[in-house]
C-alpha cells in the first residue's frame, strides 16, 4: 500500500463546535448557538414549537463555549503540528464575518481572527482546508428569511464568499462549499436552516433549498477560479453505504433508492453539473415539486463543477423495506436504516464498518473519477483518565487503524485519495447531541457536558499513534 507523497494527513473541526466566543468581537448568533445540549437536541429542534429562540434558563447551550479554541488556537495548532499534521480542516463561522448575514460590509475583527488562524497553520506548514459553511449559518437568515429555501440567501452567500476568497484564497488552496449538504434529506435544520415552523416537513422546500445551495456553491467555484487558478473547491457530503438487508429484490431496490437520494443526488449535481434524470423518482417519493430555477442556473451549474469530493465516513446502514421481524432500527449519523447483524456499533449506536469505507471509495471513484478526500472519520467514545493521568484509547486506535487500512486497500484498487482529516482531532462539542462526553480527539479537553472543567488539553495514547502513522505516511498503522 502506498499513499501519495503529498497525502494530506491531518484532522478536522468546525467553528461552531470548538471556537466558543459565540458573542465576542462582533460575532452574530448562528443556528448552532440556538441548539440546546443533550441527547434530545434533535427532537427539540424537530418539534413544531421550536422557533430558534435561545432560553438559557431552560437549556444549556454548549456551542457558546465550545472548547474555547477561539482563545487557544495557537496551543491547539502547536499540538497538531507536534503530531505532524500536513492539513487542518476547520470552518469559518459565517456569523463572525457577516453577523446577521445580510450586511453589506464584513466584520473586520472576524476576518482578523481567521487571518491569524491561517497564519498559524502556515507557520507549521500545515495546509488549511476550509469549509465555508459548516452547520452555522447566521441565525438571522434562518429565522427571518426562512433559511436556504429563500433565494436571497444566494446573494448573501456570494458576498460572504467574495470576502473570504479575496482575503484568503492566496493562502488557502483547499475549500469546501457546504458541510454535509446531503444531510438535509433527513434533517434540514443544520445545513439549510429549515425547521418545522419554516418548512422542514415540506420536501418541496428542502429540494428548493438544495437548488439554491447548488447555485451558491457553483458561484463560489466561479469566484474562486477567477481569483486563483489552482484553487481546489470541493463539495462535502456524508457517505454511508446503504446495504440491502438481504437479497429480496424489494430491499435491493430500496437500497438503490437510498443510495441515490442520500449518497449520490447532491454529488451528481455538484460533480457532473446537472440534475440526474432520477430526480423525478425522488420527487415522486417525497411528494415534492421540481425546484423553481431561474434563467442561467443550469448553465452556471454545468460550467462550475467541483474539483474534488470531500466526504465524511463514520458508518454504514442496512435497508429493510420488507420490515422483516429480523430487523431493528439503527441509530445513525443523520440517516435512517436498520441494524446490520454483521457489524458492531459504537456506544451511540453507529455501526462500525471499515470495509464499507473501501466500498465507498471505490463506488465514488467509479462514478465520478475526481479526487476524493476523507474529511471526517472517527469514533465517538467516552474516555477515562487512569490513575497515572493517562488516557488509553485503544478502541479509537483500533477503529482508525482499520479505516486507514481500508483506505490503503482502496488506493491499491486504484482510487485517487488525496487526504484524510479525522473528525474532532481535538475533543469538541458533538453536533447531534451537544455532548462533550462523545469524544473523537487525539487530544483530550477537560470539559464536561455541562461546561464544567479547566479546558486543559492532554495528549491521549492515540496522539502518539497517529503521529507515527503520519511520519510513516500510513505504513505503521498497527500499534507499535
Ligand atoms: C458530521 C458533522 O456529521 O459528524 C460534524 O459534519 C459532526 O459536525 C460529526 O460533529 C460527528 O457527529 P457527532 O454528532 O458525533 O458530533
């Protein structure tokens, strides 16, 4: 097995889950700031009453503090550099740059913060990989414009992207336009700013919102290429193989449908530059109307396709349409399906499937033949500090080692894989539950689910393991 010489080993975070400083230096509120912590986070947001209001008497909002990366990014990046990171994927909080989202002039203090963050990466030869919008659109746009179903958001996003590219494109080569754009089919609050009150339960709105995001993403590609010829702008999605539960043709057909709607629809548009013909099947299934398009949209999509596919990979799903008694629902990363009897699950019920990563890489490569970048992967687990003050997270090492082996196998199969930035390289707030105790990091952060702790950082056992994985360019994945 051999990874490219310039393989981008690193780690990934998102502004809303790590920065904290939610109201500092002119930052406006984002949708993430209005999401309460706790396992019922998504059910609260999915309720008909939810209105984006922040009620600190009733709930704790973990994203307000994050892990205080805003004030500690130098210390954190130094630790990433110690591990030998070649790349750091982070996101820019839109509401730091445009606090409400619809202003004409950006907030200079927000720009300065990212300027410093980028410089800090470059100081260590760490390639910044930037997500333009990672589940953190300005709250005002969700609340008062109805999120991405409103076409006006394209203009606001365009203005935001212009500012980012003008200031940073000379320093940042790798970008992604929207985090996990496909997740909206299951839960549109995070990426589209849609809640039941503003249309989340109406699939016409979700498809319309997607159309606006596709146009906005294509505009970002257009602007980026104008400013920097070798800029690399990717889409970003969840990829999770949707296996048929058994050989019953009904389940095979259901699996094909799920593959289309979940794994392929958004990338078909963003990579190929046009809507797939099977959109009629999707619209019929969800009782939705064809999105309204304006003159010029189709040409824009066609002419401004993405350069690479960034994707998160955590798990696979099994699909059982026949509702056989043999199946139980499975928990998932913004997806629905049933438990696969051949797989084990994490404590949060996510089914662990390294071979599924090899399958995913091959499927994506066969379909698109554009470079692939795994920008999230990892195991959310509880960590214990032992009597010597150490954290022996062998379960995490085991998970990551098996996935890196699967990547190597896929490279041997012929896939063009350009990088790997495992999720939450430093512990941060979980997106689905707002928990701190669901940890992914190589670096432990002393903070609990209620925001108590010193915020001190500590290297876990996986820290040194990952360091030698990077140093050997992926040769030494087995624990020494
Ligand atoms: C991805 C998101 O869905 O999964 C991240 O892009 C998220 O923002 C990650 O944190 C892991 O999910 P969770 O819910 O365990 O944090």
